């Protein structure tokens, strides 16, 4: 009995489906299943079933051509607990690794991450990670974004992070980091990262080497930094956002040359003295706060300076003029 065309097509389609249903590389699937097991089979990874193609699983993404796992993003789960599994290092094509807002993710930054040389995006923020920031992160030379913020990391900032020439954003804020800002941060080459070091326990002076670096965004607020913060500024720089608030900085504001690109300047709660530079009237400021310093003299008239309220200028030695009281 001869088969009909429709029967032939059905058999062909069935063969095609069986042959090509599994796109995920078996080594990647094994690594992912080990990760799931290490996390004690959390609910968020319910879709990770051995009998199904791992390219269809939740929290992962495969490359369209190679079908290797290039992204692993697990986030916003209060029930997942444990440490970062070493099996993440068994995903060699990984470009994006995110463990984010997992409050019960504890322990150190997993050393096996050093094997992921294709990583461009590493987000381990808003967890409960402890220990120091490891030097091996500087070997991940393709990193564009490194976010370790909102953890419980301690120790000093590795100077080797300045070797990451493709780094566009560095978030180390809201940890318990101590020691100085590395002098090497004045030697960033290639990309200059948006630098966020706020809400730590950093101390010492801001390295003079930073005067060579044109940061677009730099946030050093809420630390214990001392001395001269004027090295951050410069007439030839294109810096837009500077936050040095709530430190112990002490320098003459009168001598600071503000970048014309500056839109956000927060210097509150320091020991800064001198006068507000007249050039500040030429800035398109969206935020200005110089309160709780030792500034003196007349607030320059013009630009955006009179648009800010008294709290932006309050508690200085002898600042005067609008929006404060008249100068005597």
C-alpha cells in the first residue's frame, strides 16, 4: 500500500522535530542543572527540566547561531538561597551574568567566574555577598558593566580594576569597603567608566592622579575621604555629575575650575572653604548643594544659581545673597 503525500510530510515533519528540538549544548545543560541543584531546586528555576531544550528555559538565553548559553539572569527572588555555584564557570560562552536582588545569596564572589572570559555584563548587586573584591575580576577584559553594589563586601578596592579597558560602568557603592581610592584609577585607558564608590568607609585623600581622568559621572559620597577634592574638576573636562558629599574634604572652592558640562554638583557636609566661582552662572545645573561647608562671600548672580532653595546653600561660614539673606 503506497503512502499518501500527507503521510510522507507528517513523517518528515516528525523526524525534523525530533532531530532538531534540542538546540542547547549538552555541556551547557549539565552546567545549568548543576546550578539548579546547588540552589536546592528553587521555584524560580521550575522550567529547568532535563527533558526540555534549555534554550527555552526561564532566566537563560542562547545565541541564535551557536545555541550556546550567553545569558544567565536570576533576579528578585527572596526564596533562593545559598552561595554562587562554581558551575557558573562551566558556561564558557556566557556574556551576561546577573544574580540580582537575591537577599539570601551569601558568601564570596565565586572564583569560577574568572573562567568567563566572554563576560561583558556582570551584575551581582543587591545581594548579601561578603568577603573582598577579588583581583581576578581584572582578567575579564571584555567587561563593560561591573556592578557589585548593595552587598556586604569588605576590604580594599583592587587597583587592578583600572586594567579593564572596556569598562563603561563600575558600581562598588553601598558596601563596607575600606582603605583609599586606588591611585591606579587615574590610569584608566580606553573607556573611562562611570564611577560609583559611595556609601562605603573609604578613607585617605582622593588621588591626585584623578586630575588626568575625564569622568562623565563620579560619585564618592558618604565616605571618609579627606583633603583636596578639586582634582576631580578641570576646565577641559566633560564631567557632568560630581557627588563628593558627606566626606571630610577641605579645599578652596574659589580656585576650582568647573567643567562647562557640569549639570549635577553635590558637595554638602564637607569642610570646603572660599567662594563659589563666578563661572558657575554659566552652568546648566539641575542640582546644586554646597550646604554644611565653610564657604563665604556673595552667591554669584545669574544662570541657575538663584533657582535653588536656601537649603542648597545653608550652614556655611558667611555665604550671602539670594536665595540667602542680603550681604552686609
